[in-house]
């Protein structure tokens, strides 16, 4: 029960934190994927974070798809959250849904 609540709090923080951080950039530059990717990969530190994000997202999609199917967890929400806000949103949301499924 406690672990499920921790995952829910992390999903909320992992959604609001990145949304708050990217909002000024999007308001100034628009939500054009090529502009965002150029900004992320324009420095070596940004590329480091960007590649970590890409690999983490791919791993999350594979995990959610394979394990979610086995455990009966609906995975469209965590994958959508990951696509919009990143792994910090999608992973804890998936773990919360998995714990919620286990509680039933």
C-alpha cells in the first residue's frame, strides 16, 4: 500500500516538474519537435541527458508492453505520459498501475 502511494506521488512530481521546466521554452519557441531536439542535443551535457532519455523511454515501452501484457496492466497511459513528459512521468505511473493491479 505504501509503495503504491510513493509511485503515485513520484508520477505526479515526474509530470509536473518537467512540464514546469519546459513550459517557458515551449511558449517562446513553440512545440516543434525539431526545435526541441536541436536544443537538447546542442551541447554535450544536453546530449548526455537526451540519450539517457531516449534509452530510458525505449526500455519503458518494452517493459510496459511485455510485463504489462503478462500482468494485465493497461499500458497506454504510462506510454502516453512518457511520450509527453518523459520517463520521470511514465515509469512511476506504470509502477503505480502495476502495484494497483497486484492489489486486486
